[in-house]
């Protein structure tokens, strides 16, 4: 039969789930060997994903299996199952590949942690959820896995829960993404309401929208609500505030979740429900504007951050903005392609940063320096990742960014300008980080052991990812748009030399400026910040968005919560206490009767007899009267 | 009024209720005993009234009231004896203090 | 209503009944409202005496005699003995239990109300002649020894038991 491997696609999420269960049960005994379980499970998933991908290279139709009747109410039934499309297959490879490398890397990074088995069990659970999300057959199933992924992110960001910052960051991550999730949920409800036959599967949505079965106003609303969900998960403005704080989690997590996979879930969601967006021009514009704005916004913040992980976090937000921009201007293939390449070089950058942090036990780039000589592999791979991110020819990032900018150039010069400026800043801050960390002399002495290269378990993933960062771009160049045909159907054949040259120039300018400021020192570091301190403060403090949210949202909600808790304590509890108290009071009253006083007993008997007389005999009289 | 029977009965009822009030409201045990005697008296009045004016007038009512008087006397004697014994025990003839039947 | 009352009082028998009834009721009210115990006993004796008067009115002379003898005589004296033996020097203060007293008053009044209502509602069949016989004592004696012999004997046993019992209970503990 044709789709032999696609039929077995359920094995792909199953392997990490089994690993999770095993680690849950016997993780504590396994201790350091938990890493082996996690790695083996992710390796199994990866192999299957590769097989599925290879098979899909020749397939035409999607493989769907939705025979499981999950919920049958009245005449309506909701199916659950899985679906393998070209897009899915690609995502499967990305997720399992990065997960496998992160598992390997974490064996070294988390070696000395007491709760290493808990860590690997959470990672396995996360991998299961993300894979389930990717092969979901209908949007409700996707939502279930969406929520699960959010929970895993919460668990992993707050892994070192004894640190109050980690606890706060985990809560923030969950709550802020929850706001987005509400939008997605309302969108699902609306879809359920308006879809013919109340179908929720992606193929049904695609068919219904190409026939125009839903009115355009509703379609716009649904599309925007779906995008709200994507804003939350992918950290777009205004729900971006959780992503930088989520850097409190261990660095392998930042690489896996907040660079390559979970944040890509938002992009994937928009891509898989793209027919809804295509049917509404307003929604596409909203997506594009939010994406473009976020790209520039986050890039400007990134140039003024001093924590190496924060810089990378804002870079992630910015690159996700690029992906959203691509989807918004109709370049669906470009957006997915950028997701593909970004997964590799961002994971690489995070893992390399983790390697540095693991060795020097510091995260502030102003306190580092001169690590290039001592940690050669880390430095080289970080450099390759930084160049790829800056979009320098011929690395992967160049091709994907170029694809987006080319379409933006044709669509709207404003988008193109914004993308270009953001690319300049991207190159600049990556150069800044690279030169401050790896070049020059150590700015502060390194206590303890001399930093040397990380162990092989940590450097092998770096090397593998660096290779991908170099070659992954060649699947979709203007000269060879193979990915476009395979994913989307139509092929963009024309080559836009202007865009290609401009993006390269801008990237090199950014790197050059960074070199001059931070390596050579020709331009003073505080050239701008000393003259216009207000500007520096603005970007360094992230445009004070967090403080604004605190004032507008958190304080009133907390006041409301306090009010309601007061209400609960005094009114609701008061009623309950009243019930209990009155029973007690009546009991006490009754017990006063048992005081041995015969006369009291006599009185009670008298009253009883009277009542009996009136009730039994008087009935006859009152009926007549 | 032709019939004087209701008047006797009502008189008996009044006496009975007054006796009941006294039995349940007074603190001194002697007075409780006195009130009980009053109640028994009211019953006697009823019996004798019915003996004359009831549907079947006969002397049965009077016989019964004689027995009633006998029993009342016996009960009064025993009651006073108990009261004296209790007084020796507790030093007071207050019914409020006779509460060993509590709980 | 006044006509009814005047009609009622035209019969001599009824006047006597009215007077005796008033004495009875007022004595019993005094009984429960006096403060000193001895006064209470005296008013109770007055109740008994007026009851005897009523019995005479009801053609039950023997019972009236027995009433005076036993009730107004023996039982009253017995109570006074009881008061003597259980001496209390202080005045009898009633405990302040207003709630209880009010409830009791309401209860007793309600009981009276129910009985009153029941009496009012009943239609008594007109009695067909009461034949008391010439000598009430003789008639009662005949009844007692003919038809009610067994209860009579039982009552005597009861009285025996009662007096033995009270002697035993009131006896001083011998060393």
C-alpha cells in the first residue's frame, strides 16, 4: 500500500509519550540514565519522521485517519485522528530533529542537576504534545494539544521553581498565552457554529471556504481570532512579554520550545488554517501589520539588552514577526521556509549560548569576553548561526529572508522597508553579542576553572545544527523553488536581484557597525546612549510595556480578585457559617431542655399534647369551616 | 339555660388549668403537690356532674370519684414521704435542685 | 347576654352554684399567687370545702362528706406536716423565668381554650331523670359491695401499700 509510513504516523508522538510514562514511573531510579530514555525515544520519532517525509516526497494526496469517534452527542459526532500532509511531514522532521539534538545536548548540560529525570520527562511530554499538535486532523484536536504544549512550557520554564523569578516567569508565560488561547477557542466555537455540518477538520474547512460557505464578516472575525491565538503562542506584539521572561528556564528548553517548536506553533496554526485567511483580505492585512511591527519593535529592543539569552529571545520574537509578515502578504511558502531555517539556526544559537553559560556560569555579555580562543567549536558554530540569522549569502537565513523580502518588495514598499531596517538591527545586535562574548580580552576574571570547550555531547549537536544552518537554505532559492512546488503548488520563478543585494548589504552594514563599536572600538560604545540617554532607556526597558501592562491590567485585576475573595470570605462563607451556626444554636437551645427539670419536661409535654389535639382533631373542624 | 352541665364542665376545666399552671410553675415541692391535688379535684367534679346530668345518669360516677379520692390520698401521703426523704438528703425542697435526671 | 344571665340566676340552685363557683375559682387563684406556703394551704382548703358544697348541690351527699373528711381534713393537715418537716426560713422567692412562665401560661390557657371549645361544640343529650334514691349513702354502699367489690378491695390494698411505703421512706435512718 502506498502510504505505509504515513499509516504508522501515530508512532511518532507515541514514542515520547512512552518515554514520559517510563520516566514518570521509574525516573528517580534511573537518574542520569533518564537522558538515554529521552534520547532513544526522540531518535525513534526522528527516524520515523524522516521515513514519512521521504515517502511524502512522492505522494500527491494527504493521508487522513479519523476513525476514532471521540464524542457523540445527539446526531453530532466529533472525530479524532491524524493527518499527514506535506506541511505536516516537514514540521515533524523539524520538531523531532531539534528535539533529538536537544535531548542529546541536555545530557551534558543538565548533568549535575538533581531533578534531571523530571526534566527529561517534561521534555518527552512536550515533544509528544508538539508532535500531536502537528499531525492533528481537526482544529479541536489541535487546540487540545495547543493547551498541552502551553502546560509543558509552564512546567519547563518554572523548572527551577525555587527561584522566584522562574516561578513568576512560568506563571507569566502561561497566563499571557492563555489570553491568546481564548481567542483561538472563540474562533473554534464560531467555526463549529458556522461550518456546514459542524465539521472541524482542516480538509472540511478548506473545502467549505473555497466554496464560500461562510459569510465574509464571520470569516474575517474567525481569522482574526485564530490570529489572536497565534499572537499569544508566537509572542507577537502585544502578547510578546512572556517570551523574554521565559528565558529563566534552562537553556536547552529555550532552544527547543522558545526557538524552534512551540513558538512556531502559532505560525503553523495560521498556515494550516490559511484558507480562512485567504478568504478575508482584512485578516491578512492585520497579520502582516502585526508581523512587520513586531519584527522591527523586537529588533530595536534587542540591541540594548545585556543578557545573552534575552537578546536571542527578542531575536526570536523579531523573526517570528517576519514569518507572520510573510503569511500576511500571501507568501505562505516563504513563511514556512523561514520557520524551517529559523528552527535550525536559532536552536543552534541558543545551544551555543548555553554552552557558554555552562562554562562561565554568567549570562551578562558585558562580563564576558575572549572566549573565542578557549571555546573554538562554540565560537565557530555561534558565528555561523549569527551569520545565518543576519541573512548573509549563502547561508540558510539569507534564502529564507530573501524570499520574504522579495514578496514584500512586490506587495508594499513599506513592508519591505520595515523588513530591511529590522534586518539591519538584527545583524547589528548579533555582531554586538558575538564580539563582546568571543572576541577581545576577558572583561571580568573567570572564577574557578578556566573555561574550556564543552563536552562532546554538547558540541556534536552544535556542529550538526551548524551544518543544517548552512545547507538548509538550498531547498528553496529563486533559482530552484522546489519547496514552493512541494508545499504550495505554485512556483515563483522570477529572481529579484535588487532585493538580494540590498539584504546582503544591509546585513554586512550591521555587522560592520558592530565590529567598529565593539571589537575595534573606533566608535564609542555609548556613542548614542550618552547623547540621547532617553532613547537608550526606552529600548533597554523594553519600551516600558511590562510596566504599562502591570498598571493597566494586573493592578485592576488583582483588585477585583481581592474584592471577590473578600466577598467569598464574608458572604459565601458567611452563609455557610450561618447554616452551621444556626444548626449549632438550635442544638444548644435544645440541649438546655435536658436539664433534669421535671417542670420543663411537663411544659414540653403540655405543648405537645396541645399540638396533637389541635392537629389531629381540629382538622375535622377546619375542613368543614 | 336549660342545661347546667356545660357550666360544671367549664368550672372543672378552669380548676384543672389553674392546677396545671401551679404544678409546672412553682418552685416549692409542697406547692406542686397541692396543685396536683387541685387537678384531681377538678376531675372529681367532672365525674359527679356527669353522674347527675350526663346521658346515662347513675351512681357510677360517684363511685368512681370515691376511688379517685382514695388514690389521691394515697398519692399525697407517698408524695410527702418522698419529699421529706429528699429534704433530708439535699437540704432543700426546691424542685429546681432535683435534677439528677439530666442527660 | 344579660337576659341569659338573669334567666340563669332566677333559679335558686343556680345562684348557689354561681356563688360556690366564684369562691372556688378565686381561692384557687389565690392559692397560686400567695407568697407564703401556709396561706396557700388555707386557700386550698377553701377550694375543697366549696367543692363539697357543689357535690351537695349535685345530690352526692356521701361524696361531699368524704371530700370534707379526707381532702379538707386529712390531706390539708398532711400538707401542713410536710411544710413543717421541710422547714425553710427564707421567703419563697420564685425564680425569675419570665419566658418559661409566659409560655406555660399560654399553654395552660390554650388547653383551657381547647376544652372550652370542645364543650361548646358538644350537644349533650337531655338526661332522662336521675334517680338518686332517698339515702345516698345506702345506695353507694349497696353498689360498692355488690358490683364494685373487687375495685374496693384493691383500693384497700393500695392504701395499705401506700402507708407502709411512706413509713419506710420517711423513716429516719437508724444507726
